């Protein structure tokens, strides 16, 4: 029961760290109270993107006439149980794959809730395990705000978190979403595609507050075009009998809704290791650039740090933590983590936003290229959006990229590599891109940064 590394939590951070640790020759144990894969594989990234694909197919069929394909829109139907079944199959395939990889690499998987006694000891199901190094990857859970009637109705038949909504058996006629963050917006577009009347209630001045202003403003127009109502500066005060009460400009208003989605953000899961008394920030566990905590042999990765709560950030951090244990000098930076919203169209970003550069009085310029001027986008019928690059005009350093496009999560990849390898904006501009391809929009935006884009 003695290990070189014990990892608490089998999500995308934990299981990747476990596999990497085993590959480097460590004796590794992975403790998981539910199913390996964590929220991302089981209740987050993968199931939502699978459902969004079904919604995308439905939207395409409804719009088929624009491609010369005649379909009687009035007779289009779907079986939502089949949609859910497909989602479950995809999730099962991936989780079984992860289990296979862990077994193949010789990782000891321990099922149960792990309680950390001290920095070298963990108890699971009354069994004691010891370790030289401990990696905390316990993830995060939904924030439950102090709204009257919320706690007693949460996960009932009509008040749900993302977990419950993923398995809701039918398409609701109406949906009120409390919170205009990434999770709320993705569910809004998912259900509106199937005909649900969706209303987003956001207490801040705007939804998606962390993304580039220009991207947000354009994206909001698309949301409203889809029939999604967005109410900002709305403070929800009570939930009762399918009614959501909120105040707006000192006036109390009520919305009727078949179901309510609570999407007010996430908070780190810290209960399993309270005994360690680790140093924390406002977000979560405080770590350095090798994911080390305030205790020398304890590392924290993923959502438990409260920063960039994204699966790929957790996975990358897991590798860095294990390599640090192995004595390597690999570093991790939260500033290097890209982010995406998988709506219609997608949003992908990395680096600084334009508003943050303005606030810090940084020297920068912006170059933008619309998808409407791209041949492949026209051929595909996906002309909504643009590519926006931010750069230092004196050095050519790329400071940020913000893409609004149907495949933004793929287009952002070359900018990520360019920034990581310290390539300049000129090197993207001078790289010959395949034609016709949507990737040409990135090249054209880069060309526009130096000279003038060819096709606008």
C-alpha cells in the first residue's frame, strides 16, 4: 500500500498525471470516488459536445434549402431519447478507453472517497495508503448561491445543475438559465436549437464577461437571432413552483419556466484534504509554476486551483507536476491556456483581450479578417464570425487571438503553437496556407497586421 505518487481525483488532470507518472517509472495510485474521466468525460465536455452535435445536425437539416436540398421542414422530427442514448454511448466508449489506458500503464486504481490525513497518508474505505508525493486533482462543484427556495428544489424535477440537465428525458418547452457563463450559454444554444424558449438571467452587466468585447457583442447578436432572451443586471431572489423571481432596476419580476438551470459558476472541492491546511488564494489552492503547493511534496492541478477550469489545462498541469516530481524543469503557465465556447458559431481565444491591453496601456495593434471574405467559409455556408489577432507592432509578438467561427476551436491551434514557440505575426503571414481552407482567415488576419489583407 506504499506508492511513489498518489493522485486524488480521476478527471482529465488526475488520470493523465497517473499515466504519465507510470510511463516515467513511478509506482502510481489513482483514487476516484465515481467514474474515471471526471466531470469532463462523464458530465461536462464530452456529453455536452455530443448533444450539441445533434443540435447542429438538426440546424443544418432545417437550413438545407440554402444548399439546394429540399426537405419538408414541417415534417422534420427527432427522438430525444436516441439523442441521449448516443451521448451515453460516446461517454462510455471514452471512459472505458481511459480505464484501459490506466490498466495498460500499470496504474493502481482505487475506488472510493480519499481522505488525506497528512501529506504522505490517504485513507480510502478504511484502508490506509502512503506516498512520497501527493497530487490533488479533486475538481470543482457548482456554486449554490443564497437564493430563497433554491436548496430545497435543487436537483428536483425542475431545478437542475448541468448534471441533471444532461439526462433530462425530454426537450422542455421553456428553460430559465441562472448565469450567463460558458456552461449557461452552451446549454442555451443547445435547447433553443430544439425549440425551447430560453431566457438567461445574468446578475453582471454582461454575459461571458471574460471574453473579448468585440467577440461578445457579435456573439450576443447570434444568440438573440436564435430567440434566446438575455437579461443582464438581474438578481434572482426566489425559486418556487416553476417560477423564478428576480429584481431588475429595483423592480421585482417573475418568469414561468418548465425547468431552471443553475449555472452560477464552479468552486474547488477542498474537503478531502482540509487536514493539510494548504495556502489558498481567493480562487483555490495556491500553486507555483510547477504546480507545487505550500507543502513540498504536495501538488495541485486542475479546477482545484480555481484558475482556468478547463480539462486541457488540468491535463497539461498533470504532466508538468509529474515531470517536476521526476526532477525535470518543465513549467506551467495559466496564461498559455486557450479557451473555447462550443456554440453556433464557436468562440476560441488565447492570450490577452483587447480591453485588458487597453486597461494596462500596453502597446498593441489589432487585425481582423471576416469569414464572409473566405472562399471555403462561403462554400460551407458558415460565414458568421471573424478572426482577430492582437500583436505588438514593434516586435511582431502575438499578444492574443480571438476567433468567432464554426470551427474556432480548431483554427486557434496554429496561433497557440505560434505563441508557444515565440513566432511573430509575420511568420504566420508568410506561411503558405492550404486553399481553399478556413485556416486562410488566420493567415489573412496576420497579413493585415503587416501590410493589408489581400481579400478585403
